[in-house]
C-alpha cells in the first residue's frame, strides 16, 4: 500500500481555462485534468459512471465538470487494478460535514468489497482524492494505491489536509 500527498493545480482556475463548469461540492475530475491542453482531451476512468451511480444512489451532491451537452472520453485499461476516477471534495462541503469524505470513500469501498469477491489474485485499488484546503484556496492530491481495506485511512488524511495539518 502506498499513499502520497502532493500539491495540485487550482481546480477553479483550471476548470475556467478548460471551459468547464466549476465544481462546487463533490465532483469527478478527468485523469488528465491538470495537464490537458483543451477540453477535448479530457478523459475519465471507465469507473467514473459506476462511481457517479453510487454517489447518486446514496444522495451525495455531485457537481459535474461537463457543461450541458459535453461528453468527455473514457479510458479503459485492462489489468487487475480497479482505477477510480479522481474525486474532488470542495472546502465548503467539508466545512459543512467533516465526515463527508468518510461517507464517499466508504460507499466506494463497500462496492469494491463486493466487486472483488470471487476474483482470484491481487485485488488492487488506485484512487486520487483532490481536496480544497479550508484556510487558503490551495489544492492537494492524495494518491492511494493498495487494497480495499487500506482505503479506510484516506478520510483521516483528507481531514488533515483540509485543516492544513499536513
């Protein structure tokens, strides 16, 4: 299992530069959000549709990056890893509900526990969570690569990053 924490691009500025809607709560970011030269290059992980459905079923308030009528490409990779879309959590959401990250991660974790049942061999998850810091409008990316059980550590890291403790 590995977890890394890195500075990330200003999500609001980047969304504006790419002519996308600005995410204001929970959002999925395309894999190449920080590097794409134009909106046409943006691509989601193939798991994005599943994660959106899970969030909708659990009444989590997602704001989409895509403007009405926009469709971003999908990346489909073969292999044993389940690669999640990048999850963005706005500071306003975490200040209203400090446990929001736990809820979102647990929903994905519970789904994956069922999804991996019966699959032999290594069961690995790759997940990036981008958090807007509360005190200053900076953004941090938490990258996780490990098993489903280890995902339980992510919400505590989100809280520390949000509160600027890391």
